[in-house]
């Protein structure tokens, strides 16, 4: 079911918005407090259990529900995924289930990817965010589907 769910979120994320995106302080509005709390809880559980597609889900929630523009939503998404990853790291350290050589290599490459990605995003703007999120998420959903159903 996971590949279908992730592909569905990816398709939903590229659908046109009905409301105009605004870059005000909508993330801090009190009327969105319960929505943000419930969504953060569900995405936190999902991220901890599955992980796959969490970035797209955060980005979709922030742009579609909270109506925050793509550049700001991308930055907020990165922070949320970072927090989830730090929490997972702490749990794996407690359980002593870490291959540090792989983890350090992954971290260094992740920083390099973040540097390159942020520079491209700042140069090209929001027009690159949605297509790149959609393509990578659909590729991930396809790979998960292949491994689940055909391997």
C-alpha cells in the first residue's frame, strides 16, 4: 500500500491550488494550531516508522493547507525532516544499531547534496521545487512498488 500512498501524495502535490499562496505569518495563526499539531504527530509517526516520502508530505501540507509559498515551505520541510532524522539517530545510538562509517559517509554526502540543492533552488526559484519533488517521489514509489510486488 505504501507505494500507492506515496504516489497519491505526489500526484496531489502537483495539482493546482484553489487558494492564492501568501507569504505572511500563516504558520503562526492560532486557528491552524490543532491542524498543525495533528499533522506533525501523524507525520512524525509515519517518518519514524516508514520515512519514505516524508519530505513531500510535509511540503504538500505546508503549501496546500497552510498556504505558504514553495520556497519557505521547502525550508520548513528541511527543518522538520532534520528533526525527525536527529530523533532517529538518537534512538539508533541508544539501541547501538549504527554502522558509523556508512552514517558518516551518508551525512557528508547529504550536506553536499543540501549545498548543491539549496544553491540551485535559490538560483531557479520555486519553479524547480515542485517538479523535482514530484519526480524523486514518484521514482521512490516505483522502486518501493517494484521491491514489494515483483522482487
